[in-house]
């Protein structure tokens, strides 16, 4: 579930007219930026001799970026679950999604 106040807040209603592949591609793309920032923060923390306070600040910033990435994956998962519950076909897949 997206947290309120982020620039990427989207709901199923916003995306229901979009092909599932487009929605998933967008969310995976959106997840790439915070993961790249997270990697950079962690790499810089390891390279520089810093104080405990500096490490704490880096970890807090890393946690924020991780939360952003998790939001993207949550939205992607929600999209797939909604498509499955609506029994929507996945473009390029001629099989129908079957309910278990």
C-alpha cells in the first residue's frame, strides 16, 4: 500500500485502464532509483571514516530509500493480485488466469 504524500501515489483505479505489463514496467522502473541511491549511500558509508552520527544519518537515509522501493514493489504486487482476482488476461499470454 503506498504511503500518502509521495509523488508516486497511485491506486488501482488510476491504473485499471492500463495494460498490466505497462503498470509493472513503470513500478519496476520507479523502484530502480531508490535502490541506486541506497547502494550509493551504503558504498559511501563504507568508504569514508565517519562518526557514529554520520553512519546513523546514512542508515536513516538508506531506510527511506528502501521504503520507497518497497512501495513500488507493493504497487506491482497489488496490480498483479487485482488482475488475478478480476481474471484479466496478461497481454502476450493467451491463457486465462485461473482461480485456485
